[in-house]
């Protein structure tokens, strides 16, 4: 699991100059390919941009998107990844959020920042929460590398 400092560096690095629904679809394809290649359990994915769900996908075997919704909500409220909230879970206000069903105090949600502005969130759910986070980060890093070409 990353340290608080490492997590904040990732949040600063994994940003975009532009992002569209086509980019969201490409991100989902990267995630699904990684899940299949690593023979992981099926996951649920969501991308929210400007308060609109622009992508949601439940891999075969996933029946619920409740956790991705909670992770997106957590990111939108904190402007940080949901893993950040987990790392600070004993601090106010996050301590109180642990009993609030709107929040997810666990990894798997990540901010969608475009041109320095929080515009939405990514979420993955279905694995152990730190694995959700690691898969999300690795897939965003791959998407950034592909777009840099």
C-alpha cells in the first residue's frame, strides 16, 4: 500500500489535459485486459465526468455497482482518492464517514482531474480494496503512456 506522500504524488501525476467518453472506454478496455491477463476476479467500473456517468461496466459475474458509486462519491467530496480517505480514516471528518453508507473508506476511487480541475472520478470495485487501487493506478498510467505516443 502506498504511503500518504506517494499517494499524493500519484494524484498529481495522473491527470489529463483532455478526457472524453472515448478515453473512458479505452481505460475500461485496459482494465478488463489486465483483469483477464492476471486472472483476477471480475470488477465493476465507473467513470463520472461533469456529474454524468460516462461509463459503467460490470464484468460478467459482477451484479452490483453500489461500491463504485460510493467510491466516486468519496472522491468527489474529498478531491482525493478513496485510498487517501482510508489512510486518514481516524481523522475528522473521515472517522465519522465510516458509518455513512454514501462513502467508501477504502481504495478503488481516484480523481479525474483535467487541466488542474477536479471534473469527476474513476472507480473500480470487486477485488480487495488495495488491489482495486493498484489496478486503477496501473491502468491510468498505461492510458497516459498510450496517449503520450
